[in-house]
C-alpha cells in the first residue's frame, strides 16, 4: 500500500473538475487505486504517507492518435493539405523505417518524448514494417508505459516501398499479438488493427483486417472524414459504401470491435448516426486539423449527441506531442466554431477538454483516466509553484498550467501504479 498526499484534481465526468485540497490517494500494491480521502480513515492510519506538499496531482495524459514514424517531421512540412502532404513528406519519411537502425534511433526519441510529456497511455501508428513495429512495442515494454501499437496497412495509392500485402500484415498482427500477450499478460502493451485509411487499403486488405480483428478480439484505429478531397476520393474508390464510415463498417472495422476514428472533421448525417449506434470513439486532433487546413471538427455537437470523443496530437500533422497543447487548441478551435456560428453553439469548457485528454481516452484502455476507486493509478505530479503566486483555486491553477505550463513542470510520473523514471534513451 502506498499513500500520497497532494492537491488532487481530475474529471470523473466531463462537466466539472473534482478537487481535493491536500487529499490522500491510496494505491494498492497491484497498482490499483484503493480510494481518495479528505482525511485518512481509521484502517489506513499507521501507513506511511508521502506528502507532496502543495503540488498538484492529475491523471496522466492519454494521446489517442499519434504517428511514431513521423517524429522526425514534427514541426516541419506543414505547407500542404492532407493528400499532397502525405505523398510529398510523410510517405518518404515512413519508407525509411525499413532500416531497423534508423527506426530504433527515431523510436527511442519518440518513446522518450511521450514519457517527457506525461503521456503514459498512447495509441500509435507505426509503419507497414513488421520488424520496426515489433521494436517499437519492445521499447514501450521497456519504458513501463502503456500503449496500443499498430502495424499500418497500405496496399494501394502509395509508393511501392511503403506497401504491404494482406497476408504479410495479418501475419504481422498475429505474431505481434501472440508476442505481446506473452510479454504483457496484463495488456499494458497491445497491438491494434490499423488500416491507414480507405484510399490506401484495398477491399481485400480491409476484409482481412476485419477478420483478424474479430478473431483475435483486437481494437481498431483509422482515419475518417478529415479532408474534403479525401472524402470525394473515397466516394470514387468505394462507390458501394453509403458514406466514408460505411467503407469501414462493411468490413467489421467500425465499432464491431472497440474502434477509434481520428478527425471526423466533416462527419454528419448517416455517418454520424452510425458512429453513435456502433459506439465508435472519435479522436479529435485540433492541431493537425489546423496545420493541414482540414477544417474544424464540431466537437460540441458530437458531445451533445452523446458521442465519445478523446484527444490526440496526431504528430506530425500535429506539430507538438504535448497534450497540454492539444487541450488548449481543442478549446480554442471550439471558440472559433462559436464565433463563426454567431454564438449558436457553446465552446468547450476546461473540464471537458481535460476529460477528453484523460478519462475519455483512458476508458478505451480499461479502468484508466481518473482517480476513481478501482482504477489503475496513472498520475502526474505537477509543480506549478512559479505560476501559483496568489490565492488561485485548484481549478485556476490547472487552467494556468494548460496555457502556461509544459513538461518541465512534471516532477513525477506514474503508470499502472509504478513510478517511471526517465528512460535511458
Ligand atoms: Zn493520423
């Protein structure tokens, strides 16, 4: 049993922060939260308490959409929109991951940066290459962080150097799944079925991926309705599908297994209804949507309709791996919406954005994302002393941290109950 005393702040629901000034959080040896308390109950008196003083303790971040092999391009090459951007900058960079030495050099930096940014849970695209994907999964195992790692499927409309076959991909998924179930029986690092998006995946590949997802009971991730030219192209490529989402749904890749769909900037009508009915989780990536000129996803509307929305950085469409920036931009984009609609919508609140960055993503992993009893203990200790020079409330301190803070303020990181020190890479 471990007991910490700190200023606890989290979002069990999206509508408000839950705060506990100088409260206690009790963690079982299994890494599960036993409870949070304003005063320690009698049965816990006598246990040692680690007092973290006036620091804040918040749930660790969950980045639900990020491309590990685009790490080198982060903050670069943002002068094109999605389709030419992929062909000009992204596919050539991803092709380099055939070289395992290059992959190791970059993936070590990528995993280190997740640690640095306090992103203890991530859902990651790798490339088409099995050896590099396996290596990335090994780095996550070594780091102690939790991740879902997907070998990316692509077999059309892409360079020959960045194309795999359905058989190769299905075999890769099978091998990685078996390996990770043996190495991580607790599911801390898992694989996820990852068709890149409809334009690069033939019907045969989509069908193979749908089958393997169901057979191995794996989650699914992809991209949906990000850009207008992309949507028009999908209409040509999959004329039998009722809408873009249906092009996944026909193959069991749209909520039949737990599914993440990034972007949904232009999702509406029947596609939105299908997302709702199938329980698909939308991953909002505001940084990327702005950088690639894709548009503004109507997140307020999605939330009002009861759709689950989590947050992602989408590096390198997104230019920064900090979930603080994702929170900030999510709020700011929603304010653009508000302004453009003449005030007909309402913009996202601080607690809604924080909820999307922690609890909403965490639920995709299981009992993760807030400090509820029975949840896995995933937390960051934040020293915001330099920002906290007057009588700010905890909510105000967190708000200032969203806008003014960065990774240097994160003093300690916990994942699945274990404190994670800086990886030696
Ligand atoms: Zn993406």
